[in-house]
C-alpha cells in the first residue's frame, strides 16, 4: 500500500479539527448534563422582565366607564399597533410596485490595477509573450427602464392595492374586535360584581335567619338541629362571598389584560349595573344580516382578497407576453497601459451606449403554467372563503340577535322572580318568628332568594354582552 500523500494528510487533519470545533460549539449550546436544568443567561432574564410602563392616556383619579376603557385599550393594546404596522407594510408594498414604472439610475465606478502576461507570435516577440500593465478608473451612470410589459405591472399594482385595502380593513376590524373584547370583559366584571352583591345579600339573609333561629332556641321554640342548620347556611353563604370575591378579582384582571396595560394597574371602573339596559333590536333579523354583510370588516376584507387573487392571476397570465426595456450607460474611461516595461499610454475619454431589449418567453419547462394554475386556485380559494365568511357572519348575527332578545326577556322574568322570592322569604321569616312556619320553609325561601338575585345579575350582564355581540356581529360596535 503506497504511503499517503502529504496533501491528503493535511486535508484529513483539517477536516478533523473542523469537525471537533463544530462539535464543541454545538455542545456548548446544549445542557451539560441530563440531571440538572440549563441555567438561563442573565441578559435574557433581564429582557424577559422588561415591561412597558408608559400607559398612554391613564388618569389616576378618573372613574373609567366603558367608553374610557375602550379609548385606553385603543391607545395601549399591542393588537392595534401591530395591525397598523401591517397596514403600513402593505402600503409600502404598493409603493414598491409603483416604483417599477420609473427608470432605475445607478452610479457605478470600476478601478484597479492589472498585470497580465499575454501570448504573442515569436516573429513579433522573440519570447513568445509580453506583459501588459494597466491602470484604469471607469466611473459611469447606468439607466434601466422597463418601457412596456403588456399590463403585467398594472395587474401587480392592482393586486398590491387590493392587499393594502385588505390590510386597512383588517386594521379597522382589529379595532372593532378590541372594542368587543373590552366590552365583554367589562360586562363580565359587572356580572361578577353582581354575583358578589347577591352573595353578600345572601350572607345578610342567612345571618338574619340564624339570629331568628337562635332567638327561638333561647326561648325553647327551636331545636339544636335548626340552629345547626342555620349556622351551616350562614357558613355556606360566607363561602359564596369568598368565592364571588375571587371571581370578581379574576374578571378585573381579565379586563386589565384586554386593555394591554400592566397587570398591576389599579383603575376605578364604573359598575355596569349603573348603565341602563340595552333596547330591543330596532330591526328584524334579516335586515340585521344585510347590514352585517355591508359593514363587517372580515366580509369586506374577504372581498378584497378575492380582488387581490384575481389581479395576481392576471399578472401571471400576462407574464407570457413580451417585455420591452431600454438600458443606457454613460462613462468616462481614464486608463493607462504599458507593455513590456515601455512607457505608459493613457486615455481619458467619455463613452456611452443605449440599448433596447425585446424579450418574449418561449419555453420555461412549465414554470409559468404552474404559476398560473396556482394563482387560479387561489382565486377559487378566496371566493370560497368569501362565501364561508358571509355564512359565518349571518350565523353570528342570528345568534347574537336571539341572544339579546332572550337576555332581555330573561331579565324581566328574573326581576319578577326576585321580587316574588323576597316576598315569600319575608312571609316565611315572619311566620317562623311567630311560631307558625318551620325552619325548612325559611331555608327553602332563603335559597330561592339567593338564586333569584343571582339570576337577575346574570341576566343584566348577559343583556349588555348580547347587545355588544350583536353590534360586533353587525360590524358596528361603536354604536353600542
């Protein structure tokens, strides 16, 4: 076996060193051992705890109603800023296509030294070659201009404008979605506060019943079992208050999160219980559906996506046509050349050219056909998604419409139920104190009061939420 060549040995050593370095670098990125967690770098920890504390529009002593909360969210929630940047990006893409109508002008400069041996006939140069030394500087101005492309740029521009339109509509949709998100969180907080009020009322009622039972027990008119049952009812009511307080804090945190401000921000939020109930829908459900199809940003954006897809298909189809462009150069050639050590010859003269180009694609292996097929499929996809978006919008309107009508009816029914429950409880308590009724009757009516008061608060919040949902489904949340 012949000994390895020195070049092969050096190459093997180089490959081994490179592999070892690569392996070491890869290993440095992984945890050292499987039994200990990987320590997070301190700079990453510092970046992770960074928080945006500059809350725009925050007023410390202000009571925040729904309109104020929506304004605060629109100023601070990252969703609106991200959608705004997306709209700016789409507008810049439109400008990018518009720039293709203008010529491209560039300034170039070439320069350097060149030492070149060149062959030559021996009857002219006995050595059979000569050496040329050149020094050259060539500044130039270049122009390139697409003159005519059978409407391909126009189709691309229409597609870019449609994309920009979609981005703008989506920006509006983001605002409307944020309005609904804040409204829902606000009314959820109102519902939680209502349940807390109902729980606190239930505790007062339970304490009243317990006092009455204890008094009867002291007078020998009630059993120890009745007192224990009353104490159990009171303990259950205290538990309900504690649970309601926790739910109220959680819904408040959800409201703060929807605003896009720090989670520990304290706001004095107006209770939605202070707001009047929403009115019955002023139009029938069919009219509401028609209005939603005319106003909803997602429907309008879906129409824009169809237009963009059709324009992109037109641009791909026009790529089959010829393209005519012009290019021009104007330059100054400042150079020096010397052959075989002879004195340098120099030139410092302007030059230029203008060239017209005509090109037509003949064969590309099916590339354009595939692109056209893809673009045509995207058109059909956009059209189907438009139909799907319209169907979804109609379903959401019907659901929200029925939800509002039902919630208002439930509020009226629950109000009557609460009034009747309180009357029945007062009567049962009077009878119990007078020795006519039983504790079981009082406890039953007490539970009915708690349930009825809770239903009133839930129905009130549901009515407000349903009204906000209907406005959002119709594409007009600002009217709520």
